[in-house]
C-alpha cells in the first residue's frame, strides 16, 4: 500500500469541508493524513475542528496586516524575494487598467501574509494543500513556491458553483439570483486567476421552484462534502494528470483566431 499523502488545509470559516476531509482520511476513504490547518483570522471556527483531531494549527491574521498597511504602508515588510513586476505580469486577478495604488497595496499585503504562511507551513512537510473555505486569493508569489513542478500542481480549491460560471465569493447566491435551474460545486487546481484553474470534478443538483437561497446552499454543501474527498482520493492515488489541449474554435478561422491552449485534468483509470 502506498504511503499516506500529507494534506494541509487553509480555512476562513466553520470548516465543514475540512471536517469532511478529516473524516474521509480517518475512515480510510482517502489514503491521507491532515498535517496542519491554517486560518486567515483567529475567529475561524474550523480551528476547533482541527483541535479536536489533534491537528497542528496556525493563524496568519490577514486583517491585521491589511490594517497596518492602510494606516501606513511602511508598517509591513515584504519578503526580500518579492518581485512586484513579475507578480503583476503573471497574475490574472486585476485588469490592466485597474487602479495602480490598489493593485500595489493588494500584492504587498498579500506578499507579507503569504510569506508568513510559508514560514508556518515549513514545519509541516505536505503533498497537497486544500483550500476549504479559504476566502483569500493566493498570488503567484505563494503559488510558485508550492507548485514547484508545473505538471504536478499541489493546491486544490472547492467553489460553490459550476465553473466557469459564477466565480467569486458568492457562487450559490449568484447562481440563485440568476435564476438557474441547476446549481452545483466544482473542485479545481488553482492558477493565477480567480476560480479559473483546471477543473478536477463537479457535482450538480436541481434548484426547485420556490426554494430559498438557504435551501440551495444546504443542498450545495451536501454535494461539496462528497465531491472534495473524492477528488482528494484521486490525487492520493496518482490518478490526476494535466493535459494541454488546443481549444481554439475551428469553425471561426480568421486573422484573429490564434490557437488557444487550455489545461485540462484527465482522470486516469
């Protein structure tokens, strides 16, 4: 039997997906072990779940870092290896015409926070990092220091919508307000954009006439608790492979129809 994979998690809230992953590891559904849980603020209730299972925990308080920067940018120190030009060139979070001061503040505060995360994580070797309700976008500074092999990404996220529809912080709410008849959730590897990385798995459910948003969210969470452990299980078995495919539309050839490549996840048998 293969060695158990070592799984780290980041959370911001109650940690129900974290609990589903812990339970799947402890029951043997995932051949893995949770080796740390990190949170972006001290009130994250999911930290108590980790404590009950004797999983090491740490906190990097993003709000405090951002607040200090807003009071005076000199209040925070960015890591020596932070290259703002390289980060801005790689990222897909901001458009080219975004306010430069806002962009600079975002990446400087995130670099300070992400350097602190990396420092805390250094004590716990891991094979996979799962974002389990972590409400912060990770930047290329962090991603490149975890994904050292481009063909073997190591950061997974779960999103409350059927991507690529409705990225962002309120997937179920956006799905509901749009009037969709089908909702769902998606597990994907992260990339330099917002909820735009290669899709690993999805689960869908019907939205019935007259259902409330709370009922839709409850349905979605139940699907998340099934989907996330299943995708992690596939990772633990070495069954996820990145493939690069030409996804240009051959029916619309012309001078502006340069081939486009998209990274897909192939699930191996």
